[in-house]
């Protein structure tokens, strides 16, 4: 990271009522001096000023705007920050950016560089920075809720507490390494073993969250499976409330998996239509059926749909037995059933719908909502939101599991050191330059 002052458009480029241009760095206040009609000595931090903006070289008027100044270290990045809130005209934005480019030691910010500087200036750790990125990307209320919780330091506090506990254990071990002639008292060994056991148990339980955090970011996958002409495509169209896929009476019409994204009570859900499950010699259809079975394995929930007027629910016995905790059995074409038939199916716990007439669709959506909610209530409020957290935590657990006093104390200390280092990979409390560019590079320009 260089010492140049950076600038960027922090709002979406294009026609809008207001556009925010953000400047951060040791020379940020020079942008005011060169471009705004206000004396520097009159500016107070965190006050808004209505000023006329002009080009730093041609001195032509660009716009009238609001000006704000945030003095280091009391700013988002920990550096001096200046914001120009101009009218959202492409011409105004272009002129402002051109003017800033003419200033000495000013340059355009790279993606995520404002947040990266905040990290380097100890304004946030990596979990908070990634929580901010998730908040920006959030499309549902639940994504927003959990991203905000992470951005406010929920995961950071948990992982830092664990890391501090490990460092305390390590300090005891290193003290005895420095004085090898001293025997470690039995009560110290017992206390350390207890502390390691508690940490190991806490990390194990945290890891057993069924990837619900990653699913919250990426979407819960619901796969619709069943025989040809059961009404899978009609069901998907009814859920999407539009003609998302082709519906035909010809068996084998659906050859590939088709995804529909939905916001289900704040949870992101991806519904997938699949090829009809049957025996066939047609190569393309066989490939589609193979894909369907792969989708079942990867799914969070599976809707097993059958034509309740003619098909048997027993065809799903293998799927239900293999994936029983994530199965929802649905009988379609209930409009063709007698009252007694409907009653018999309902006693078996089978949901009855008519995809063609859009009847009973809410039953399926409610069942999925309940299953998702059960996953969240079974966990604490702190969930693992990224795969790299899970990989680091697995490394922590692996090192804690092999810790023992039945080997050289130097090796025992190394187990604890490696566990603490793995936690540091999550929060950024160690040298992790190799992953910083990857993390911050996913941010938008100006954030």
C-alpha cells in the first residue's frame, strides 16, 4: 500500500440525484483547497458546507455541492477523508474525477482500497471488512441482518477471545520451555488440559453449523425431483409466478437443471427444476437424470413431487431413506383426487397441491421456511459466513486435537501456536498479505 491520496466515486455511476466522491489520504484536504470556494481554516470536521466546486486546473465551475471533512483518525479509513456530494450527472462526475487526477500524489482507488486502508489502520478486522462487503451485497433481510451483526464485530469478538485464550496457554508453555529444569506442576497441566478441551469443544460446535452461514450468503438450494410429467416445471413456474421454464406433456422435455432465485421471508432460496427420473436409453436425457441425482446430493432440501392421481409415493423410498432430513414429499394434481384420497395422503404427511391451478403452493414455501428457520434456531447467533473461516477453524481443531503433554513440550507449544495462527488468519492478526488482495478485490470501487 502506497502513501498516495486516493479518490473514487462511492455511489453507482450514472444519472442520479446525488453522487458521492470520496477522497482519503494525508493530502485529502488539498482537494478542498484546490477545488472548493471555502477557506481551509474555516472548516470543522463532521460539518456539512454548501460550496461551489471548480476544476483544479481550468478553474471552470463544475457544480454546487455539499462538502464534508472527516479528520484522521476519526474517519472510516483512519486517514483524512473528504467527501464531495455533487449532483449525479455523468458530466459532473467526469469533471470532478478529472480535476482530482490533476492533483499531485492523487490517484484512483483500487477496488476495496478504502476498506483495506481501514483494516491497515486498525479500524476493522477482516471479519468486519467481509461483513461490510456482505452488507453491500445483501439482497434479503436475513442477509442484511447477519452481515450487520458480523460487521459490528460479532465473529471478531468470538475468534479474538479464543485466540487470547490460546495465547495465554502458549505463554505458560513457553515459560516452562525457557526453564527446562523446572517441573510443570500437576495443577497447571490439569488447567491447561481443561482449557484446551473447552476450546476444542467450542470450536467443534461452531463448526457443526451445517454450512448455514455460507448458504445464507449464496442461497439455500431446493431441488424439485420426480418422474416425468409429475408437474415439476409447472410447480417451478407457480413458485416463480411466471413462465420460467417450458411446460409440456411430452416426457423428457426438461433435460438440464434450471434455477430460479427467490427471497423467501428474508432468506435467499434457489429452486432447481430437474429432468424427470426414469429409465431411458436416450443419451441426453440420461445425462439430465444424472445431473438431477447430483443436485439431490448437493441440495439443502429436496421436494419429491409425484402425480398423486396415478403415481405411487413409494418410488421415492430410496431418496427419502438416504436424505430423510431434507425431504419434503408433495403430491401434485390434488384437484383430481377424492376427499378420501386427499385425507389418506395428508395422514402420511404428504403435502397436496395443484401446480397447474396454483393451489397449495404456499404449503411448500411454508415447509421450506420452517426447515430453514430450524437450522438457524439450532445455532447460536454467530454463524460461519465464509468457506475460508471454516477451513481455518478446521485447522484450529486439528491442532487442538493432537495437543498433548505426552510429547516434548516444544511440540505441544507448537500445536497451540499453530492453532492461534489459524485463528489469526480469519481476523488478520498475523501476516496475511497473500489473502488481502483477494478479499478486498471483491469490493466495489469507492468502498
